[in-house]
């Protein structure tokens, strides 16, 4: 028998770990040698691992040691490092987990493997034994050598090394124990002392086991608790040389139909007869008087459990083989003949997913401790998108890598564990569930993931490849609704985590991570909702498209796009410092100087932008360039729901307009300015947060001037994001920068007003969600100049509104809202739709535009910060004329100039916002006019420099620069042309400062 196969057998994997740990513990207690009862001392055990001779004082986690080729000749020294604060002592005090111990321990180890092929010496040449002893620094009499070949043992013995011939692993271990003077069989991988709240009575359990196993005389019962398993507590038992596992229901009041260990026992007993690798179950005890709850007992199945799905230390080919074996055993489970094994009544036939959705909703509701928005959305969404079940098979229900026991040397599954959630159902649910790790981060504490790992380099198949592998083995066509199954899988995990958290509050949960799961439930539910959105978008794309404009317009070409700079994004030059203690009414120039609630809101928005908005930009831009561009993007609508759920909604309404915070967040102009700049770094974020023009101005108009009936009809849907609106003022025949020029007529007729007029550049009017047009026209041409105009609320479904065409801005259509040219022909509007009354239009328009000016300017600064960030990333990565662009003097000058101009404009805008908060819009007229002069021109210059740095790419839709530039240029007209603002500044300057 080959010694390598003996000492890498599943049995001796944990035996050798124990030998080392016991020795280490004794050294900490003052002894430096293994001491035999007769006085002999041994400090190393040497054995063969197949071409590699290891001088070893035992093994710490055989799978880890072999996989990483960490020689045990240096393990002892590394383990002793740090004394009382070293990894071993902290592990012994339960301050770190076994995984944490192994990670720290691995960092302390160095190479000391003796390789025959490298040294040119093979056994039984005595030089190879001498080399081992030299590296260990030991005398021959201090070492033990194990082998199965007499010739090898003979030469070692001649040197004075004590030898053990390995004919049988058990006999060899017993002989080694006798020499070392202590037992090796005390530790089991992934176990720890029983948690105090999870203790079970040993005496009654031992009596039960003696009767079950027919044991007459026994030593003490050894009991440990496995550190994995979130639901049913699981224990390792050693009694009279029998290694067993006990799995029980948790104590206390349990959720309905959960923790059904009776079903686990039945399914494993049945599947064992079908060739599915499962532990050998011995007995089910439903008598709660034995240990307090029902339980079952099975034989311990030694082997490797890979708790880290990245499989550290393995070769890429071996990692791939592990995942292939995992896939194969799942196919074997799904191929079981239900009738042949007597499982045809193990669950209901058909409608598995609907029943599971109802079950997990019920389980979640029973353990709910607070409202989680994503869970509420999923509870509503899942029943509406149920797939049609194609097959009914045994489903495991919790099939993942760390529920499998593998052979220590071969990529072979020895046993599938944890059948608590098994039933008959849709096998695709198992496949999706087994891919959970592909979408979780490696730092996730309960289910470690690999979504931040390079799977190609590791050799691990991607989720899509894993699924294709399954379909190929099962002879099935790939399913199209994969994202639904992933959404359902993560929803179920979220419900399970919530149950664990609820039990942790009463001390019932078995996992050391239980108390953390309260935070994790929301994280996982958000992942589930992400998949739901992808599935919804897939369905949306497959729906037939009908153009609401009944005509085709020019579309952009769609190249592959990369909108965001690499690395972390930072758009503010203001250093993150502790909040400044400003006096009441002081100008806040940094987000970190905001009040704690607003600062928290700012950081929440920043996180939302980074996690949700920026990654969605390429898909949103692609939608804008597609044939479906005149229909709202489903992704935008989903992001709106996410923003609303996170409290990032309707931030724009100033405190002065909504002092009771009835409609908005109650922010001051300065506070909102910082958030508005942040939203301005993306073209889509303002709409996502329901803070985009022209809706913001129209909603503020309704808040300030609307009647209660007008608010109920128009304001509430706009605030809820269920409708959009437009503002119709500009006309093609007159210079509309002077609002008194407008010619559209509003004529009174019976109980209506009749509108006639020609308008253009009406932003948002093409959007199919647009339900309200705020119309400005003349009711009395003979009244004083600023009393001629009136504002009407016009429903968009009113007859007589004719959209002529969408207007382009530098060739961009800005779908789906667009900028329309419209004719109003005999449009009849009820008189109650008049705002404030006839002749109040100019007053309303000026009040509407006040805060809106700040909004545009802060968004422009956001544009500029994003453009500069993209520019910096670009020039660091591009070479021209033999050196990076960043080393070109003109590029450095452009970066410096852009930074200076951004900071100047930001300070000016914040000053204007500050004056608006302190003294009102009229008192801030000069500052408002100045920022309208400065911000658009500044943004145009900064964005233009960025475009220049990108070259031709800057003109494309691959980056947001072209659209940023277009909007910056357009805003030099949108709230009045530059010339008007210059004139205002000059007049006020001459009036007040001569």
C-alpha cells in the first residue's frame, strides 16, 4: 500500500491535524517535546506524500497543507509566532474562526518540502533522511518515519530513526499514538465546542446510542458542534470508536413547516438506494424527551468540505474538476426515478415555484422585524412572473459547494449534506441556487462568494457556463428565464437569513454569524431585485414595439460603450474632513460640513450613484439610441423605485416652499446644491431621483401657487413619479427670452379657456408619461406689459394638441422626453385649471425659475467634475509622441485650468444659494444672474478640454462628454441667454455700486 494514499485518506486527514494541534498545545504549556511514557522523546514525524518527503511535526488541516504545499517542518515555528496573541492562541480562545486561523497561519509559513526530484536523491538513500533531519535541526532519535515499504524503513532505522510500517492506517495510527503518548483522535474539521445555548444532555444521548448501536461498554461520549449549518444544529459524536453525526431541530418555538429533520432522514435513506452519494443514516428519533427535540443520527463521512468557493490553493484544472463534479452530482439527483425509490409522494407534483414563493413569503412575514423595501417589491413581483415548470424531480433546496463532502485527493463528491429544504419541484431552482456564490462578494460573511474573483484565471466556470454544463448533461435546451430563478433564489436566501436573525434575537440560531444577518437580509434582497429587473427587461425587449410618434426618426449608431472612468470615482476636490462648526446661517462649502442628517443623505446618494446609477449608464444610453427610444426605459423605472426606497426622492423642494416638509425632503437651497451637483455627474440621476426639469419647476409651481384640487390632480402623481410634465412658453415667431413677447392666446369662452398658439423647445412633451402641460399665454394683450400673461394647466389628452416634430440639439433627440414643436389649436381647458388667476403668468414664471437656476448650475458643475475625472483617467492611460498624455505640458495646463474654473463656479453658486436661503430670491437676483453667466460657459470649456483629451472618442456616444457638452451649450439659452444675464448684472452693478 502506498503511504501517500494512507496519509491522505479521508480518515487520516483529521487524525494528522489533531496530532499537530495536540503537540502545539503542549509546547505552549512548557513542554518542547512529545514524550513517550517510557521517557523517549519525539519532535517530528516524517512521511511520504508521493515524490515529496515531508519532515513534519504533524499536519494542520491536511487539505490546506497539501493543496498549498506548505511543509510542516516550519509549521511549528510559525504557529508559535506571536505567543498569547498569535493565531493559534486566539483560535483556542475562539476569538477567530478556523478559516481565519488558517489564513493567518498560512501567511506565517515558509517552504521546507524535500523533493526527491529536486534533490536528485530517492528513498531508500539515507541522504534524503539526513537532509530532512538537517532542515528540522533534529537528531535521528527525535523523529518517527512512516512508510509501507520495508526497504525504506530499514535505511531510516539504520540512522536511528524510529520507524512504523503502514500496512493498515488504523493500526499505524494506534502505534504512533503509543509512541507519542497521547491520542490523535480528538479533532474534526469544521467543529468547535458546543455553544452554551445549544448544549444537549449527554447522559440520555449516550444511553440512546448504546441501545441503538448495541454497545455494551463505552468510554465517555465526545461531543462537538459543527460550525456550519444555519438552521438545524448539527453535532459530531464519538462513542466507542464510532464516529457519528447528530442533526436536530433547534429549541424553542419554530416557524411553520421549517426544520423538518424527519424529511431529511427519509430523503437520504431513499437516495442511498438510487446511487446518490449521501451519508448513511442510522435512526430517526422523534422522542423529544431524549435530548429535548427530535433528531436523527447518521455515520460521519470524513472528507473535505470547501467552504471557500474560490478553492484557494488548488490548481485551476482541479478547481474546474470540483465544479464539474458538483454539477454532475446535481444531475444525478435530478435524474432519480421517483417511483423506484418511493419518493413519488415526497412533495406535490407541479407548481413548485408558486408554492415556494408563498411558503417563503409566509416564512419571511413570520420572522419580519422591519420593513425591507426590496423584499416588499419582490413579494409583489415574483407571483406575476412565474415560469412554467417543465419537469418535476427531487430538488435539494440548498444545493451549494459547502454542502458537499469531497474526496481529499480526487474531484469526487462523497456525500451531499443538509437536505432540510428538499422536496419535489423544479430542478432549475437547484441549478440557480448552486450559482449563488457567483454573484456574492468574497467578503460576504455567511455565503462566501466569488463575484470579485477572476474566474478564468482560477479555472472556475462562470455561472452561464455552469448552467450550460448542466443542460448538456441533462439533455435540455438552455432556459431563457434564468434571471427569474436567480431572483427567486436570492429572495429565498433573504427569507432564510431573516429567520436566522429572528432566532438569534432569542438565542436559538446555531451560527456564529446569526446576529449579523439582520444587515445581510437587505443586501441579499437587493441582489434578488437586481435579477428581477434583468428578467423584466428581457421580457420588455422581447415585446413588440410600437412607436408612439407614428414616424421614424434618425437613430444613433450603437458602438460598445464605456462611460465611466476606471477605479473609484471622486468628483469633488473638497477633502473629506470632520464637519466644520459653522455658525448659524454660515455658508457650507463642503458636503462634510453639512448637518449630520443631510451629510448622511449625501453619502447615501453618493453610494447609490456608484452602486446603481453609473453601472446602468451604458444600458440607458443604448436604450436612447434604439428603436424603442421613445418609450421609457424599464431600467429607469426600476432605478426610480430603488431611489424611492432609499429615501433619495423629491429632494429638490426648498424648505421655504415646503416648510412643513409635506412634499419633499425639507432641504435648504445650499443643502440641495451639494446633492444636486452629485446628481449632475450623471445624465440620468436627476430623473431617477425625481429631481429633473421641467418636472421640478412644475411641481414647485403647484406647491407654491396651486389650489388643493390642482395639487390633488397633478402634484401628487408628479411627486410619486407616476406622471411627467412639460412647460410651454417658448415660441418660434418671437424672441421668447423676453417673456412679454409671447403671442399664444388664451381666450375665455363660457366655462372654458380656449388656447391657440405655436410653441417649440417644449422639453418632455414627447414622453408618453407626460400628462400635464403648464401653458403660458396671453389673456389680455391690452393690460400692463407684465400683467398680460396667464398660466393654465392643460391635460395632455385634451383635443387640439398636435405635436409637429421632435427637435434635435446638435443632432441629439433626447428621447423619450425630447424637445417638441407643438401647435395648440382650439384647445379647450376648464377655467378651474387657471393658476392664481388671469394676468399672473409673469409672476408665476419668475417664482418658478428661482431655485431652478441653482439646480441647472449645480448640475453643470457635476457635469464638469465628471468630465474632468474622465479626462484625468484618459490622459494617464494614453501614449502620444513617446510618453503618456499626462506628461504633455498642454494637457497639464488644461487640467489645472479646469480645476480652477470648477472651484470658482462652485463657490459662486453656493453663495447664490446661501443668499436665497437668507434673504430670498429677489435679494439674490444679482448672484443668480452671475451664476447663469458663469456656470454654462465654464462647463462648456471644461467639457471641451476633456473631449480634446479623448480625441475622436470624445465626440462619440461611448462617453457622456458629447451629451454633457450639448446640454451645457443649450443651457446658455434655457433660462435666458447669456446676454440677458450680463445686462442684469451690469444694471445691478451700476445701480448699487457707483
